[in-house]
C-alpha cells in the first residue's frame, strides 16, 4: 500500500520527521518498506500560461507559443504537443532548468525559430509513465509559481507492507488511527456530514444472501455534469497512491477507497434494469467485467444483479455493460460490506485481483457504508454537481460481529514480562477504540470495534498493548520455562539413524510439500481418502498427501529434466488420511519413503557400472533399513498375497513388508506400474518409471536392546541339509519356517546354494541350508544333533512339503 505523508498529516500531524514516523509505524507492526519522493528531482519548472499558439512557418506539426511565465516579457517557445492552445496553464521548464532524465534546457533555434524554454508533459516531469500532450493544470493555477511547490511534490510517499490481519489499515483513516494512538493525539480527519436529498429518485435493494452480505447502501445522483474534470489535487493523491485518474465518478470511488478503506462502485443509472439485489449467481450466468473479459459465473459467486441479470461481481469488479462513461449523467453509488468468506478465493478462481477484493478479503468495517456514501456524494456534487436522492441502507445483521474478550492483568504481565499498571492498560485499549468494562478483580471485558476483525482472543489484546506500549520498552530478561526431560531409549531408533543409513547408501534427502497434485495422488493411492484443502495455494496443491511418493515423483521429474540420469531420493515425513476415529478426523502417520532410478553406480571405468538399478537393488536398501534395529528377523519381504496388491506398483515387480508378529503390512516396494498412465499425468520425461519404497517409520524404529551374552567355550557343529521344494516356496518362507520350528540347540541357519536342473522334477528346486548347532555348557554329541535335524525335517515336510534330496 502506498501512502502520501501530506495526506496522512491532514488527519494527524505528530511532531516527528518522515523517518521517525516510518520507524513508529514499523515498530507498531505496520512495516514501512520504502520512502520515496512524490516526484523525481527537477529544477526550474514553473507554472505558465499560453497566450497564443500559432502554426510554425516551416513545420506542420509544430506550434510557436507566446508564454507568460509570470515575470518579464512573454517567451517564445516552439512546442509539438497537439493540445497546446491559448489560455492553457502548463508546466514550463525555463532556460537552465534540469529535468528528471538529466536534460538541461537551453535556448536554441527550432526549425529557424528561437525557443526560450520547454513546455512539458507529465511523462517528461516523471509524473506519469505515459502521457499525450502537455501537462494541463487548473485554470486558477498561479502563473510563475514553482510547480514543485504548487503540487507539493516534495511530499514523501510511504510504501507499507501490511500483514493480512490488518485490513483496517488499508486506508489513510486506518493508518491515521494508528499514528494518533502511537503519539497520543486526537484524530482530525474531514468532517463527513449527511448530504440532504434533493430528489426522491432511488432504487430498492434486496439482500438475498444475508450470510455473505452484511450491509448494502446505495444512492441515486442525477444530473451530474458529464464534462466535469477531476480536480488536480485529487488526481495527484490518486497518483501518489498508485492509481491513475479515469473519470470523476470513478476517481471519487477510488479516493474514498483510499481515504476511508471502503470499496465503492458506481453504476450508470440509465443502464440498470429495475431494482438491485445481492444474490448468488445462477448456473450458466455470465458477466462481462470492466476489464472486458467475459466470465462464466460459478454458483458460489456472490453477484450484484438487476432484473436483467448480474451487473457486478460482488467485492471484485463491476460489469462493463453498466459502467460509467464520459456521457453518463445519472449514477447509482453502491457501498457494501461483504464478508471475507464470501469473496475469499474468487480472485484465484477468475484470476482477478483488485483493490476492492484485497480489502474485502481482509474485512471491511460494517459501519462504514453510509459514511462512505455521504463522503462520495459531497465530493461528486462539489466536482460535477447533481441532485442526490435519499440513501438506501439495508442491514442484513444488526447484532455485534465481535464478542467480548476477557483480558487478565496477570496473564498480560506474564507474557510481556513487564509490570503495566491497570490504568495504563485501560488507556491503551481505549485509545485503540476498544470498549473496556472492568470485570472481576484485575481483569477486563473488552469489545473490539467493528473494523478490527483481527481481535478475537486474549492474546490479540496483549499484542495490542505490547505494540502500543512499545516493544523497545519491554524489559530484556531471559524467559524461564521448565521442560520435562526427554527420555531416549535404546528400544527406539532416532530418526537421524534412518537418514544416515540411506545417505550412506547413496540417497539424498528431499523435503517436499505436504500439499500435492490431486491428479498424481489419485493414481498412486486411489484406495485412500485424501484430505482436501479449503483454500489451496493452487490447483496443483489441493490435497494433503496420502503417500510420500506424491512429492518424490515430481522431484524426480525435476531432476531428470535437468539431465540427472541417476537419482536417489528419500523423505521422512507425515502422510495424512481421513479417519473418523482420529483427532479432528485426520490420521497423521510418519513414513519413510525412497525413490531410485538410473544406473546402479555413478559413471566410472568399470563397464558393470552401467547396469540399471532393479528390484533387488531396492530390496537390499529396504533390508538395510529393517536391520538397523537388529530385528530384521521380525519382518518378511514377500510377494503380495491375493487381494492385497498395491494399485501403484507393477504386479510382477513389487513386494510388501510384513511384520511377522501380527501379519501387518508395514510397507511396500517395487517398480511403479507403467499401465497407470503416470507419464500422461505431468510425469512424461521419456524415462523408465523409477522404483520406490515406503515404510511406516514407527514400525522400523523399534530396536532390539543390546544384551551381553557369553561366548560359548564349546565347539559348534555344522550340518548341511539339501531340501527339494516347489518353486512357489520362497527362500524367505523356508528360513522363517526353520526359525519357527525352534529346533533344539540350533543357533543359526543360512542358505548357501540353490540348484535347478537335471535330477529334479520340473517346477521344483533344491535349496541347501547350513545349520549351526552349539551349546553353552557342554560339547554336543552327534546323536543330539541328529535328533534336532529330524525334528526340523518333520516340521519342514509338514509345513512346506520339503523332502531331503537324495
């Protein structure tokens, strides 16, 4: 927001320099980002009057002007502007003047005629980006006076970066209120008096959607002068605020917007058909906006309509068919209060941003509408005349919008760390326009004014007291807090250990958004209920992620598009899912996920490094994670059982991670399924889809607590056992079955050979096991080992159909 210091000081004029004023505002939470002059530096420019403008004898497009500069004889100046004419008051750069572009004015002949100065356009003076012709000044502008002095161009323009919660400060009035409180001064803005009606002309107003429109005021003004021009002082104030002058009526609505913070709009009365109503758009309705684009209205969009249909998008922009033009003589002023919820998101939906929408999204004072109408009426009559009708004021809500807030003196002292007296606290609150009623001992009931949408809880009031009292005045003392000691247990791996394990295996950590693209996520996890965002940043970030793959895949695409052929990414973070049994209906679960693609090893002299990563490389990484806690035997990686296939993974190249104790699936790994059409969904980079894994972080963080165990002094006995199994039996199932058999004295088991071929039936394989037997108290006998192997053979034959190979 841009703000003229001179305009602000008309409301409140503290004894502070521009820099001191900017510092005050910044320290009060209203950051002043820049201080600039109202115009670039130039010298020697005065107000002059053109006495005559005759055609140049040797140039058709030039005129020879006789100019009165307020002293001495008239000057002869050659000018090429089309609007140069007798009686015009203009800006004259005298001989010796220096313009903003560095040009120095000298006396010189122009096509044979001596020219003693230069008549300037607004662009040449740095007062506009573009201009056509000379900069025209009011006819009463004093000839010979310095232009900088006349227009007060040494005024400072402050650029404020306001936080979204301070919508009440998006006006001169709002900033002036703050400055007045900070300097303990009264506010002295323009007195706004009711303008009596001079005609009975009016339009009825009906609010059909009272939840979206709190108040709507309107007024008919007839017989305005279509040839009236916006006065110079108003054009300058609009310019310094970043707005250009368009038409007196439009300029007045913009002026009131900047001065009071109330967005307004003016309709050409002759183009309105019947009465006015505020309602939601109907299906199929369209509206041509002032920027000439025609939009198809959504049924949740609030509109202003007449008998013919929508004439404006409420709080956003008016319609072109009812717009004020140079021929307009009768208008209908509107001034409304639309709730922030009613207009929030409309700008993104229609890709429009206006000053009105900016204010309505942050909250407009519901008690300001009639005052704004009266102010605009008085300005319009002063500038262009006209007969005003009575003000139509429709209130949809009469109860206060803000509830009383409890403020405790003890709580305020504790949070600020300063002892403020009760009278001092009350003085600050009252100065801010809050109604204060003493409650119980050492507490108050505080009612915020209608324009303070940001005050809702006790902490808000404490913040207000702190910033007005002055943050710099608060004592500097370390805050003390008692925190419970965090007990670290060896039975649970720290997250950093998981990260380090993957980094050591060549992965890089990615941190992606929790908001993801619905198009990608719905393909990856169609079986999970995602949590939608009420107000997403963009359409590509509209859902909370149900899988970390939703973020890793776009990161992979980004890397591949930048010529990174070998990608190893992992992420440790939350996934979110709708769950009625969880707090707030959302289940949050920490997960660890990874993605690999490209060669197994970086490019090097070894030709074997060119091999692309495959499922078993990824499986090795997952097994490394599972073994971190020393409990790898408690997990089993197996092909999906019937009916449990993951929808995003290739049916023949995927596996699920099962926790043996309860049979729960704690993770998945495999190749992304090309049949899902992910390439057509913003992932088409001409590369083979990567392999991915995702595990429940809490499940794999459970660790085996180390325990000391004596080394046996007695020798171990190894026996090898070759078993014939069906091909459908996996080696993981075989090892699990051996361990579950709990053969006496068996300490370890491992596979050292797998054979297929001659001597075996089709569909069978031979798996050779190494079995280690040992006791801690004695040397084992062959008979004891034979009995243990017999027990094991019986168990394997019954469970897996395994037979000893002859």
